[in-house]
C-alpha cells in the first residue's frame, strides 16, 4: 500500500515569523498617547505630512532617486549630522533580532546624505562591555558604511547603557575621531536602541551628554524600561522617545528619523546666519546663541568673546592676560617661567624669590627645589629652616685677644698664647717672659737701671704689640672668611 505523501513543512525561518504574521499590525509608536510625530511642517505646510516621493515605510517611491536626496519638488535634503548609533547587543537580543537592528540602522543611513561635508556616522556596540565598531571619519560613502554595519556581531550579557553614552561622549564625539567643532554648526546626534533596563547609572551620564550639546534619541523595544528611555532622551520627550513592541517592526521607525533629519527650518537649511549656534523654535522660527565664553551681539546673530580670564576657564596657574583678539595667554609671577604647556609655571630661582624661609643660607637644587643651610658654628634645626649655635668660638664674636676655648654648645672662655698671661678682664693678654728677663739683668734699685728697664720693656712691648696686631688681623680675616663661606 503506497505511503501517504508527507505533510509539507514550512521553512524554519517562516515558522519563526509565523506568530508575528498572525498578529495585528503594530500601532504607530509616534501615535501612542503622550508622543508626537517628529519633524516640522511638511512641504505643503500641513503638520507632519511626508514628502510626496517617500513611501510610508521610508523606501523610495517609484521614480525617486536615493532616499533623502533632493530629486524633485517636495523632497527635502537631509541636514549634515555627526550621527552615532548606540546599539544594545546583550544576550536578550536574539541573533535574528540583532539583524533587524542592523537593518534599521542601514535604512536610516539610506535616508541620509553621507560624506565628509554631509552626515558622518559611527556605531557603538554595547552589552556588559562597550566596543566602538567604527568612528565618524571611518567611512565616507553609503555602500562601505552599510557593509561595515552588516559585519557587526553581538557582544554578551549585560546592558551598560550609561557606559555606552560615556564612551560616545569621550571617544567618538571628538575632533580626533572625526566630529566637527562648534564653529561648523553641525548637530551631534546619538540614537540609542535597547530592549532592557540599564544596569548602570544612566541618568547622570545622559544629563552630561545633553549638557555637552549631544541630542539623544531613545528607541525602546519589547521589554525596554520606559522610565529609563525618558531619562536618556533629550527634551521634548515626545519628540525623542520611541517604542515598538518587537524588533520585527523597528525598521518602520526609519521613516520617522528621515522626517526628523530633513532640513525644513532655517537652522537645518543653513540659512539662519547665526555665527555660532542656531536654535529652532518651531513653526519656522529660530534664534541664535553663542558658544561658552561668548556673548550675543545687538544684531542677535554674531558673537563677541567675553573676558575669558574673568570666566575662570583659562587654566593659567598664575596670571591670565586677555588679548585684543578675544583670546588670552598665560603669564607667570616674577621669578617663575612659563612651561611648555603654556599654562603652568616653574620657579627660576626659588632662593631669589625671598620666600624660602631659610634663617641663614638658601641653596638651589638642580631639581628646581631648594634646601636650607647654616653658617659655621651653627646647626640646622628639625624644621630644616632655622639654625642653633653649635660653637660660639667659631662665630668670631667672643672678644678673646688670643685664644677662644669652647666649653660646650653655648659657653666659652679665653686663653693666651705661651709667654702671655690673661688680664683681669678675662679677654686680653700680657707678655711675662720678656719682663722677667729684663728684671734679672738690671739693677732694679738704681734709677738708671729703672729707666733702662722701663725703656726696654716699652720697646719690647711695642714690638710685641706690632706682631700681635699682625697676628690678630690675620685671625680676623680667617674667621670672617669662615663665617661667610
């Protein structure tokens, strides 16, 4: 008996998608209560109306050129951006769902004008760790950019959204990574896509990113925490927070971002004439603002530099000097020299500044520092600044005519050379041997002998005094040299 034909089996991919096909169409996330369609008025003036050559799902309509390019009336040109995607690839995002995210990113890229002077795109992949897949300056055409997105693979467990935003702020939105400066008036935009709750402190990090000028869009999928999305996104929240029930419909949001990034107001079109920053006020209105350190002039368009020194953002260690050009330069106090960083200062001669605090002698060291020393006869105290007497005889102020004998740290007594005796003042000395010799050879009883004795004594004393004066002079010169060495 012939065996019945086996039942035809649906392909594995179709089996996975079959439950989604049976579900009713997902509601428009922008139409959810409390949310508003992104973008300004359409080309015909009706609120939120899409350009006629763009299909509802963001794909080009028949006969249209590349999405986002001005191929005919009613199609807007995408404004230049520094755009960074932050995509959640934690374990909760299944491989097929991650593919949907990459398709969503590629669809948005399709709607943009990519190029060095147009929009630059970077991708940050995150889970428990963060990986910069490529920087803003890496790719300058759509084809290579989309190929790079297609090569991205998921990471691991965890949802470190705050770390991802911090990494984008520190390492992607920088001039070194390809971001353009404030003078270019190019908006910095980040789109973060997640299906979970952040496992780190995302609130403070997102606030710092917004304060630095980054516009944050939060796209939540499935289990995404709505409160966390609101903490991350910029104001107004109804224009910066999106939610979809599944990754299967996330691609439809690409058309919403196409409308958002279309240049329909003066700030986007570049017709605002603001020197620094253009702020869109809606309904085609705008106003100009200035970068930090500048003030808006009376024409409400141009900016003048404030006193950067008074703003205390100069970083000068000693003195900030304003220049006529609106900039500034740093200088140093007397006795200091400006270092190579043009901000900090180093002492030329710390001893010469007179602020060293040494009681006796200041000695400069090769390291740019100094140390204190004391005169001879003194010792340096524990404070390494002041000095105490070590030997009063060495100071030369003892007053001894011949010899000073130290009795300790703070006392002394005087002594005489051989053949001399110490006088009653305990300082000066008198010769004794010559006087004794003269007395022994003369008749001290006779008047002549007495006169002869006195003359010889006087003559001898005079010679001795002359010799002593010479000796004392040499001693004083020697002691003075030791004190001032």
